[in-house]
C-alpha cells in the first residue's frame, strides 16, 4: 500500500513539476535577465550595458553589490514623457480594439452556438482558418486593402460612395482594424464555450413566462456568458497593449505604442537598460488585470461552495 501511495505521489509531483518547470525556464529566467539589464548602466559596448553584478559573483560579493543597483533606467521613464504617452496610447488603442472585437465576435459566437451541431465544427474551423496562414502575411494583406490606392478605396470610389480616399492607412483606425482581425478568434472561442454551455431550458422557460427574445438575452444569455467575455477580453487586451507588428506596418510614423518604443530603444537607440525597465513596467501593468480576475474567480467559487 505504501509503495502504491509513493508511486502516486511521485506521479502527482511530476504532473506539477512539468508546468512549473516550463514557467521557470521560459518565463522567470528571461524575466530575471531583463530585470538584471534594467538595473544596469548604458554603455558603448557589446552588449550595450554595464552590468552591476554578474551571475558568476559569489554570494558575499552579490550582497555587497545589491546596495549599488542602479534605478536610473526606471527614473528615466518618469522624466521622459515619451514613455508615459506610449503607455497611455497603447492602453487606449488596446481598449478600443478589445471593445470592437467583443462587439464583432459576440454575434458570431452566438450564431455558432445556436446553430445545428452538425455544422458547428465547420463554422469553428472557418473561425480559426486565419491561423492557417502567417500572421505577417495577413497584416501585409491589410496594407493592400487600406492604402489610399488599395482595394477598399478603389471599390468605394467605383460605386460612388466616396469622392476621395478615406485615408485610413497609417492611422490608429488602421491599427484597430488590424488588431480586431488578428485577435478575433481569441475572443470568439471563449465566448462560444460560454454560450454553448448554457442550458437551453432557461430560454424556453423565459419564453413561457412571456419574456421577449431581447429580454431573455439580456437577462439570461448575456449574464451567463460573463466569464467568456472577461476571458476573451483579457486574451485580446493583454497582447494588444504590447503589439509591435501591427502598429509598425499599419500605423504612421507618429504612432505611439509601447511596442514600437521598446523596439526603437533596443535596436535604434541601443539603450537596453531603459528598454528593459519599460518592459518590466509593462509586465507589471498587464499582470494587474490577471490578478484581479483570478481573485474574482476565487471569490465566486468560494461563494458557490
């Protein structure tokens, strides 16, 4: 009996060790490296920073160097308005993109969940079909669509809807369109899972009691899909804040988003400590909503128990 219990304990430990080991190697270790660079001084060398301490330092020397860590990079974020404007612009663009994505994805998710079980797999396959092609190619396709001489303006001019090109390309509107298109499946799938799992008998009972379709939707379907809304919104908002490819290709030269600012600091200005400090602050800002969501989820589970 003891041997069986020991073998089971080892299996349970292995199951937990694999994901935690993955996080340790591919998240905590890179985060520690970025944190180390953020506490260093910029230098004209390769790599372009002067580390305050090295991983090869002894424990005693490491303790002595902790008091000499440089916070100049984090102070530079406060003194330079570029970073604050980049953070605010990124959050606003990501928030607008998340709202638009939700408004577009919810009717599609509702239609798929209410469709026949025979065609649901086909509809879901069509929903994730964009992932079968390269992300970069899909963004480049929007350049051909949104440019002044692109397909959209050419079509609208040919049917007489507009007299001059819309001028969408190289604006925040083009960035929002690109984010909504690229991240739509991330919103659609959680919404579909939340709606498809609802009991149809609830809507039937509401109809028997005289509720209109809109009232039944607002009182039953929408509240019960709240978890899918929150999960999908987080899956879209978090990567959209730090997005680089879409703003770089669809945005203008004056587009301010933290992803482009980080890229400029890393590769153009060669200021790795400041870029690393900005990345640390961005990570802290994005972890906040996740922690709030987890706390709300735990509170709801405790109330149900």
